[in-house]
């Protein structure tokens, strides 16, 4: 979200570091500061007298447990940070039992350097509340699920899209159960918070565009999602500080733009049958997956397609040295203006050549469908393994219909 719940650390040398903490706490004035490197559950905390001190530590263990142990040992507060893999993350957790601040890994290193620089290191902690931070946020939260789906033949980029989900103020039904209605609002984080945002936006679009199928609505959400902040800088994964479609999917949902996507990649329920057949499930499983009134389908009749050819609003392919080239098919449906011309703009994934045919789509009426193909070729500069990402946009006037392109350079198990 475009805000942080700031908990300020002031070191004895005057350096002020903004970390995060979810709950208010009484300020802690200048206190001795000690760094404990080892595992608290392994006894590292017991080896140090932390009474009246602020304890700096790494988040190798559950922060709620770390805070409780410091509190029981008489500590005054906790400053914690994650390892380099989650280095930039400062997402706070609920209900820490002492004054605390979660800082970035880089700030944690500064704290260690300060502690090592003086015989009597000190720190103070002060809760500063919510602060807007539109420059670098939103970002993909550290706990958000990451793709890719680890089966090569699925052919669909996951996750699909990102919605607001961190530290969301939401109404809650009292306490843990209805007999304890002590709280009516709470701050929660997770998919349970972002899914209602997306579902609500879908409801708004369905009301405004009642003819659109679920797939058309999903396409509208995905092809209009934001991949940059308003100032043009990329939306990043907060753990790495870098953008990644395997963290963000198509981007951060933009409800206003989703109402007018220009083109959609539509799918009818029956279009999923050749896709599921192509994944290799047997017919009894397929008939369990597919609901009425389509039951008793036969893959012999329905046919099979490869995952990459599902008419999906994003593109994911696998390009190995043994199979360095593939062609993806898509069908765009015009939902913008009857007469409109779209030209393609591709940002190729690093090491991959992308060719779109045709590279202009001329529509003459609403609901008109036009097909195009995307040929992706692994070049000599492709990473030996790993992934690369790019994008394909159809542009007409102010409308831009963006598909994320994700490439896997090694085959995953099917
Ligand atoms: C918060 O922490 C206190 C003390 O550790 C505990 O008794 C309480 O159950 C916790 N509440 C929640 C919602 O986790
Ligand atoms: C793929 O993901 C599943 C589920 O998370 C996991 O059990 C499996 O080990 C993964 N396989 C590979 C090759 O990563
Ligand atoms: C509901 O919450 C109250 C207070 O926390 C607790 O005493 C009670 O056992 C809970 N009841 C159920 C059914 O969980
Ligand atoms: C279909 O696949 C499922 C899951 O792998 C398996 O349990 C079932 O026996 C299979 N059915 C047939 C008819 O092969
Ligand atoms: C599907 O086929 C089975 C076996 O032929 C039959 O018993 C069942 O009624 C059929 N179901 C539907 C929904 O047509
Ligand atoms: C990717 O390739 C490099 C260089 O060949 C190798 O060191 C690394 O282990 C590989 N990574 C994976 C995930 O296979």
C-alpha cells in the first residue's frame, strides 16, 4: 500500500531510521543497544543481560516469539531485520509484546556498524503512525505467493494480478468468535484482503458491462493493470527491490482503466476443455473439473491445445536449447470503438526475439475478433536457465492493451 506504519529508530550517533511496527507503543528513550546474532530458541538471548536494553536481532525466528522472549528477559525493545533475500521488506506483524521496529537489511547493517563503532551504543524507539509514501509504494509484499507455476505445460503465468492486501483496515466480526465482539475493525494482511478488492472491482465492471464474460472481465483487469508508479518508476517486489512478473503478474489492478480496455482476450467455458485435455488429465478427472452443463466431455471430440495457446491475457512459454522456438496464438475482441486501429509494441524478454503477425489490427465493428500470432525465439544471449520477462501492447490512441510475456529457459516437470 502507499503508506507505511512507521516506527522510528534513533541511534546514539543521531542517525534516524524509519522502520515499521503495526501497533502503537510507549516511546522508549535512549537505552543501551545490543546486537544478538544467534538463534533465540537455541539460547542466544539467555547468554546476554538484556535488562533495560533494546535488542537488535535478525528475523530468523517468529518475531512474535522474539519479542516475547525479549520482554520476559526484561528488554526494553526490539529492532529486527530480515536476511538479504527479503532485505527490503519491513512489513509489520500484529501484536508484538514490546516496543519494536522492523528495518531493512541495509539499515540493520548500519545498526551493526554503529554498535561496533562505539563502546556504549544506544538507541531510542518511537511509534510515528501511518505515513504516506507514494514514491516507492505500493510494492509486492514479501509474503505474497510467487510464480511461476512449476509445471512447464501449464502455459499460464501465475500470479495473474496484484491488489491491495497489506495492512488493510477492514471491518471484522468481533473477536475470534461472536461471543467476544471486542473489536469491530482490524488491520489485516494477505490474500484475504486483496481478493475482496479484486472481487469488488469485478462486480463494478460486471454492472457497467453486463455482456462481458468472466474471462473478458479478467482480461480487462489484467491488460490495464499498472506496472509502474505514477512517476514512471517500476512497481517492485519489496523483497528484492526489483520488478518481477512472477511476483506481480500482470500488474497492480487499475479499476478505472479496466472499464475501458479497448480489446479483450475472451474465453467461453468450453474453451477450457481442450486446454485441460492438453494438460494430460484423464476424462474422469476432467469431468470432475468441468461443471454442468458440460459434463461427459471427451478429449477425442474436444481436442487438445497446448497451454501457451489458451486465449489468456498473458503469455508464458518455455524455450529450451532443444526447443528454442515457439508460436503462440491469440484472438483479440474489440470492445472499444467500432472502427479502431491497433499497432503492436513489444518489449522483448532479454535474449529472446519476438515477432508478432500481423503487427496492426484493423477493426471495423464492435465484438469483432481478430487473430494474431507471436513467435518467440531463444537467442544466443538467453540465460542458460532461469527466466526472462517482456511485454506486448496493442496501442490505439490512449488505449493500451498490455500482455505480460514470461519465458522459462528450462523445462519444469509436467
Ligand atoms: C496478543 O498477545 C497477547 C500477549 O502475548 C496474547 O495474550 C493475545 O492472545 C495476542 N492476541 C492476538 C490477537 O494474537
Ligand atoms: C512444485 O510445486 C509443488 C507444490 O508446491 C512441490 O510439491 C514440488 O516439489 C515442486 N516441484 C519442483 C520441481 O519444484
Ligand atoms: C469464544 O471466545 C471466548 C472469549 O475469547 C472464549 O471464552 C470461548 O471459548 C470462545 N468460544 C468458542 C466457541 O470458540
Ligand atoms: C484418472 O486419474 C486419476 C488421478 O490421477 C486416477 O485416480 C484415476 O484412477 C484415473 N482414472 C482412469 C479411468 O484412468
Ligand atoms: C455421463 O456418462 C455416464 C456414463 O455414460 C452417465 O451415467 C451419466 O449420466 C452422464 N452424465 C451426464 C451429465 O450426462
Ligand atoms: C544456472 O546456471 C548456472 C551457470 O551454469 C548455474 O551455476 C546455476 O546453478 C544454474 N541454476 C539453476 C537453478 O539451475
